C-alpha cells in the first residue's frame, strides 16, 4: 500500500533491516572496497548497482535522493552541492552549445544571472518570457534548437504562482521538457509532475533542509518525458562515446535524463553533495510537513496583518491575499497555501526600507529565505545594492521592496516587531 506524505518524509529511501540503525547512517567514505576486478568492471559498465567513488554516488546521498524522488513522484533524483548546481546540471544535461532555452523572467536572481550571463559563455542562449504573454506569443519564440522551458512554482521574490499545466502544454506541444524549480512550494504544497512538469529542481538550502545548516540542491526526473528519437535531443539517442557507447534512451529507457545527469555531468563536473550534508538534509526532510504548514500558517496571519498597514505599504505580493491571480492559482496548485514568504513594498522607498529594517529587533536581517527563524531582506540595500535605480527598475525590484520569510516563531512576536518598525517610520 502506498504510504502518505508524512510517512514518506520519515521512511522513504532507507529501510533498515533486522538490527540495523534506525536513522540513516553517514557513510563518511570517499571510496568502497571490492573483491575482484570483475565486480568493479560491472559497476563501471553500469550493469550492477553499487558504489565506487563518492563523487558519483554515496550510500547516504543515495538514500536521500530516493526519498526526494518518492516525495516528488519521480523515478530518480540527483543531489547537488547547491541549488545553483542543480539548475546548471539540468541545463548541461539537456543542452549543448547553440541550444536555446525559454525561462520566465521572474526567476531567482542567481538563476537569472546564470542564464543571462554565464550560460552565454557556453553558447547556450536563454530567452526570458513573461507570464502575461499569450500562448501564441510564447509559441512564436520556440525554435528548432529550443531544449527546455524553465519556471518556478512560486517565483522568488515576486511570489507569482505558476500555471504549471499551461506551460507543460506549450512545452509538450513542441516536444520539449518543462523544468520547474519547486524550491518555495516543496513537494508538501505541490508536486509539479502531477500537473505535467518533466523535471523538478530544488534549492534544498531552503525549506527541505529548513534549519539553515546546509547549502544543497536536487534534480528530480519524472521519467515521463519522451527523449526517444526526439530530434532536439540527439545525444540522448546516440552512443555516448565517453561511456562505452551507451545510448541513454535504449539502455536506460525509464530514466534516461537522470542517468545522463549522473554519469555524464556529475562525473565530469563533480557538483556533488557530501554524505554529512545529505544526512543533515534528511533530518530536515523528516519534519517537512509539520514545518511547512507552520511557515504557511504564520505567513497567512502576517499577510492579513500587513493588509491593515496601507498607510505605509504600497503593494503586498502573497498568494494568501484574495482577489489576486496568485491566490486563484494557489487554490489549484498549492492547496490554497503560499509558502512562508511575503514580499511587500514600502511607500517610502529606499530610505523607508533601511529605516524599517534597522528598527527591527526580533526578526533577523539575513540573506536567506525559508529559515526556521523569521528573517527579512531589503534587496535594494543588500543583494542588489550595486544596481542603480534604473537597473533596479529593470529587474522589477522596487527600492522599497522587503522580502519577509516567516519562520516557526510565535507569530505574535513577529507582529509586535513589525508593529514597532512601522511606528519608527513615523518618526
Ligand atoms: C536559493 C534559490 C536558488 C539557488 O539555490 P542555492 O542553494 O542558494 O544555490 C534557486 N532557486 C530558488 C527559487 C532559490 O530560492
């Protein structure tokens, strides 16, 4: 019988046998010992499963990969050293020089820079699209060399909610995969594969770890996308000469994408997660449903509180606020929730942002989100401080924008702190 989500968070990926450790052991070893050359040979030929070097796979890492794959409803997963590494590995598995990718422009700043600047140096062109473009406007941008559409379930920090089915339909009409960054939603609120996404990525640094202890990422394969004989993906259908001539769509019919990601990109680039970090990540995932629900409950309360502060606030971005597109989509895709993050814009711009943050005494000022402790960030005075007012406008960051991430604190403590910071704006 299939287990429920909370049980999977505790048990998927690791099933101790009689007398074995109840909690996932840390295999703090770079390498593994074998009796005969033929044992190692069959591992290298991918004919038997096992471990030989922890850059490629490690038993602790493997268990956590299986857990996340189970939570997302995928056929396989690959943990990476960061969320950025997960995005990079995904693109490098699908694309080569001269490939083209469409991405929503509202993606996380780090992803935006990877796409706009760094991938360009590899000859991969990422073209940014906007959510409010019509299907035919987006369709017109798809080329023969387009290899993927990329978007976030909940955009960081704009808090738009993705109409996953719509983007999956456009992607599949063109035989290309939809990649969804599910970091903010987590599989507790949304499993994008259920709505047609083909590949999911995570910055596990955020809610999956949840305790602000480990930087990490994950790539998950739905196993549903048809790479077979797909002209856009010739190297999934041709012999990989760097791997004894295996053909991913023939030798690994059920999961060619994740196998290629592991044996080619992980082998060559080495963006692996350590066993110790995988163990800590697993500790976070064990309590994911409890934590995310509390983050959400707190965010809903604070979003409604912020609505009463229209004297100071120009705009609030949160799926919890009714009569918004994000709210409508959250009912379909996010069980009516919207994660623990709320973005809002102070009327007083840059000065008000600085004054507000400096007046806080309880909420942490952090370059982070999805922390167990409530934290806040003012992009214009921190992550985006090198940009001019003009450039800030171009990336859609208002000088008065604040990104508040509700932790597991007592919500009254958070509201009291916000209340006195709003009062400080009057002084
Ligand atoms: C933080 C973040 C990333 C990047 O992840 P790192 O673990 O910091 O490398 C990617 N996508 C989203 C939505 C994020 O919030």
